[in-house]
C-alpha cells in the first residue's frame, strides 16, 4: 500500500491541531461544567 505524502501530512496536521484545541477547550469545559 502506497502512502500518500499529502494525506499523511494532512493527518499529522489534524492530529496536532486536535491536541492543541483539546488543551485549550479542556480547561474551558471544566470551568463551564463545574
């Protein structure tokens, strides 16, 4: 199976953004629902 560098780059970028967004939204949700 051939790996598409573009798709791999996009998935890596999404993974980074999800982690970054989770770090920001996590504490906000904790405050909102506490």
